[in-house]
């Protein structure tokens, strides 16, 4: 079974091209024009064991918002497409990740029902050209486009870089669990018989 997706999405604000493999090793390059987002995507690929190729051209002269949000949308679309009918997946994932003084937890369900619950008291401001508030926008876009129920909680921390990095790593680890094939699951892990409608 090959669980991959390739998506191109172009608007007047951004041009996003993304290739995803759910059963990878962290291969690929991530170039969005937003250095901190590239760093987060790099570690997400590594800890999620995702092969992830991302190339984005965006209207960065207006800020990073459109680039970050649209990258999240396309990543979510790719996750949804690569999962297909979701037969045999574990479905649920959970991870708690410390990053120095920071700690974040993520719980997710590949339920077919998009929702983001985001709790984080991030310091105001930005890291490079990445405004800290864009963390929530990115995860909202991923959750919506992948039809995932996603709970992200930054439990503690004082350094925004560490807090956001812990959240991305926890997301990667939880996603890795949820997309994993459960050899004891013979169908779709739902009493409804579907996770896609």
C-alpha cells in the first residue's frame, strides 16, 4: 500500500506545491520563504516519519499569514488524500513533548470531523517573520483540511520558540501514531463503518 499524495494549490496570494508520504523517514526539503516555518516542517517530517517536499511562493510583503495558513491547508489536504478510506489505521494519537522549559501535548483523532482546540499562552511577537499567533492558524488549517479532530495544548513554557517547537513535535508524534497501520484492525476503526463521510 502506497500512502502518498501530491497537491498543488495556487491562489492570488500563494502558490503551494507539496508531496507527502505517510510511511517515510523525514526525507524532502521544505522551502516556504518563512524560515521558522521551514524549521517546524523539518522537525515535523523527522518526528512524524513523513517524507515531505514543500515549495511555497507567497505574498510575504504582506506578512507570513497567507503562506503559513495555505501551507497548512495543503498539508491537511495531503494527509486526507494519503489516508484514502482510512481502513486499518490506528486512528487516534497522543503525545507529550518537552522542549527545555516548555511542554506541549497533542491528542488527535482522524475522525473525518474537523475541529481544532488550541490552548497556548504564547508570548506576543514573532520569531523571524513568523508571528507566534500563526501557530494556531497553521494547526486550524491542517485540522480543517485533513478532517481531523485536533487538540493542541502548550502546557508550560516561557520561550516562544521552545513552546511552538514542542507543539509541532507533539503533533508529529501523535500523527505518526494515528496514521500507523494496526495489524489487528481489519476494517475502518469506527462503529459507523466510515471515517470519510
